[in-house]
């Protein structure tokens, strides 16, 4: 995110809290921005709780809230919120987000089979949303299914060739107490010894790009297709 957009996001989020105290969706968006961009988990949680006090059955709050909750390291609550979002709005076009976070949360809890199942569903719902492929690659690698982890990782790279796990974890504010769990064993290195597949994945990305552009995106990496194979995303920073 460009610095000017970073500052605007935080400023507008605080304005939403100040001027929209009776608007659950405004508070949810504010909490999302504050948690993901400003990395103020306490204030983000307060914003989400205020939103739920206004509308306890608002799927939007749970769907957006589960992301910074998960990245803050509260896997159990993130899974719960993701599941609530889906129960409240089972055919929502945005359900790839809570599905993916359910997978991410299960990964943090060491429940890798459950994480794979949720990750696959997230990919099915929106194959053009780059990070869902990373959410899938991680538990696959933990289960020793490296060919599948490599394929998932290379699809992420085809959608976002500049991706690196270190930059991403810093950008979204992965909590310090889970950062090693997320970055070190995340399975990204599974792609390192098979660079040629990245080009074929780039061709596949061209096929799914129209679907990517037609669906709502949240905190996504732009689907810029690489001219040649790259392993920059494997670098920690």
C-alpha cells in the first residue's frame, strides 16, 4: 500500500468510528482498516464489538472481523467468527474470506486436514484472490504433500509475482507470537526447486483473471502476471 493510501485508510477509519457510531457496517470497515493497516488490535476489537452490539446477526461484521482477529493470533475466535459469517450468509459472494480464515485459523491450531479443506473451498470460491493459495499451501506443506503445496504456491506467485511472505506478514500485521509459525514453516520454500511451473501457472492466471476482476476484493495483491519465472516471494523480506 502506498504511504498516502495507508494514511488515508487510517484517517477515514477513525472518522468512521467518530461519525458513524450507530452504523454497524461503518464500524466493521473501520475495525478492519485499523486492524489490518494501523495494526491497533485493541481499537479494532472495540470497533467490531460496537458493531456487533448494534447488529449481532450482521454477517459483514464477522466476515471482515475474522481477518484481523486471525492475524492477531486469536485462531479460535477467528474460526468462530468465520463460521458465523457463513451461517448468517451462506451464499455470500465474499465467503472466500471467512473460508480462508477458517483454514488459516486451523493451520495455527495444528489442524492441518481441516485447514486444507477450508483452504480448498476458499480457492474454489475465488481462485483469483491471491493469498487464498498461500492459505492452502501452508497446511499442505505441513502434511508433507509438497507437490500440492508447490502447485498452490505457484498459483499465488502467478497472480502476484512480487509476493514475499516477509513483506506480507509485516503489511498485514501478523502478531509477533505467531509470526514464526506463519513465516518459517509456511511452505513457500516448496516452490523453490521447481521454477518452470510458474510460467504455466501464469498462463492459468490469465484464464482466471476475468473472474478475479468481477468479484469484490479485500486487501488483495494485484494480479500482475510475470514475464518470466520468479522466486522473489520466497525471500523473507
